[in-house]
């Protein structure tokens, strides 16, 4: 779905600021005018933060709503509404994060560790499921634990977040201003920590940080499974920015070097030379993101702005991948992380994959998320060109990958009506099955068809075995 966002002149590089034209994929009903109204930042001074920070339009003078203890809860912006709907549908498979938070960065030249950054994204999404209400939240440890068995890293990351502040920059009362906002107001660390995945962590955001999310109109939609596979803080930040921009009408982003360093959380004073900064952080981050994300990011040499020999600004281009690249991304995200870096730089020994039936379902990993299913279907369409009628394929759309009753996994396709499902099942099921098995190295070996209930008058579509 194409995104809509406010554009600005390519030559403008804001001094000590993040881009104000950042936009995220939006519903078709949202107009460009409404996107423009919510894309600017208004940052409050310290005297205003007691009542919560307000993120508003980009007018020269900010209008502050009256806040009192008895005031009704503010109306949730688009970001809060999308976060709530996404959590209800996908749980933690997709994470919604306000654009204002994506383009913020830690204060005092510090940065959050990679586990803390990932945990914060899960925490923000959980709060979004409840319209960013000011309350004590509870999240299962299994959501953020990953492959680690102990709880030490979980609470160490929580303490990092509690001790950190974020810088948000934007116009306030006609002047460019900075606000340093604390993220957490409290968290709970039990004296006796449980190792059970069923145990929970408890935390509460500050009013100011919640208001950034609650009143936001623009967002980034992150893939939870993709995010947890990112292995560097630089790549994670670049991934977040790319997920917020790559579906915009103008998906490029021009940044001065100082702003680029801050957004990518490069430690203050490190890699002062641009050449070293590029090879140690930017190039490596781009390579990892290009391997795992649904877009490709580049930093063209001909778009760099120079003053003499010094690079003053660069442009990052975020472009959606084509069908073949999307297919390779799907396969990479399904592979084991061992050897991923070697595959990224082209140095890898080929090992024959184990038979999925002999290996057992436990070795197949988690079920693909919605982004991966969409990428897989794009690859299937590419493989079936000339083999299955295009009009028929246009009447099918991917829904999910599930465990098949007879064992293994299957792709579930939604058909426009029962006739389409019957035709695909009776005439083209072998072609679909063969393409799926080939693309996924046998991890997905079957296909099933479903018809919306209101259209399934003649029969209920199912796989050939059923």
C-alpha cells in the first residue's frame, strides 16, 4: 500500500534537526492535507512537560491545550489507532512506532544497547494496543527474551531504558527547540527473578513520552521477526527509518552528517572522519538491512554534498524490492542466523539442507509473519508466469502460513469466490505446490484455498486432501 507524506525541497538540510516530512504508510482515506497537518513537531519546554508533551502541526506558533487533573483523556491520533488495530490482529508480529520516536535519539551522546532498543520497540507497541494510556503495563518475558535463557539481560535493558532520555527536535513558538524526555517513570524488578517464560515484566512510561506516541499522525510499521534478527544498533535504526519511508511518494532522505550520526546512535566523538564513519557503521548497516528488509537502502555518491573535500550531507534512498529480491529476502529470513554474515559478504560454504520431514517441525523455526507471506507470494507469482493463467492468480491473495493437518506447512490463499477456488484446486494445485516447495527448500509443501463466508455459497474451498 503506497504511503502518503508531505514533501519538501531536496536541497533543504535542516540544521541540527531531523526531517519534518517523514511519513508512514497510511490508509487510503487519509489525504495529503491531513498528513501534512500531522507531520511537524512541536516540542515543549521543561515547564510544560509536567502536563505531558504535545506533538502538533508545524505552524509558527504552537497552541497548547489546557491540561488539568480532571481533563478528559486526549483523542488518540492515527498512530495510536493503527497500533491498537495492529496488536489486535497480529500481536507482536508487527510493531507500530510513532515517526517522532523513530527520528529521536538518546540525550547526552549516549545510546541504548541493541537489546534495550529492541525491548523498547516491543514496549511501545504494547502501550499502543491500549491507546498509550498512562498506566503500569505488563508484558510476558518470552516476548523480549529471544534465545537467552536468563533474565539478567531483560532487567539490565529495562534499567538502561529507565536511565535514558530522548531528544526530540522541532519548532516551538516560532523557534527551533530541543526537548529531552525521560522514557520510563518506573519499572519493577523482583528480588527473586523467575526464569519462567510465563513471568511478566512491569513498566510505566512518562506522560511526555506517551503523548508523543498518542498524538502522532505518522508511524513506522516494523516486522517483529525481522527486527529481532538485526545484529547491530546502527542497522536497527536504519531499518526503522527505512520502514517509515520506503512506501512514501518520495522515499529519499537528505541528512547533514551531524544529524545522520545522531539518528544512527553513533557514540559522540567516535568515527569523526566520514570515511571511517561510512565503512565502520553506514555501509555495514546498509548491507545488513538490505539482507533482511523489504526495501533496499543506498547512499549514492552523486547525491553527496561537498564543501571542498569535506562531505557535508548525504542522501539515503529507500526503494521497495522487486519480486526476485523479495523472494531472496524471504528465504534469508527463514534460514538459520549462523552464516548470515558470510552470505551477506558472499563467503559461504554450501551445505545440503536437511529433509524437513526427517528434521521434524521443531527445526523449521517460527511461522512466517505477514510480511514474509506477502514476499513469498510475490516470488510464487514470478515463478508461475506462463504456467498458470494470470487472471486466475489475480483472484487469489495470500493470507497466512499454517501447520497442515497431515503434517508440514501450507500456504493459505483467499479466493475471490468458490469458482476461483475450485478452478485453482482442480487444475493448478500441482503447479502451486511445486513452486512453493522449490522456493522454500521444502519448508512449505502444500497450498489450501479459502473463500470469504459470504461468498462461499456453493462449497467451502479446501486443500485436495480434505
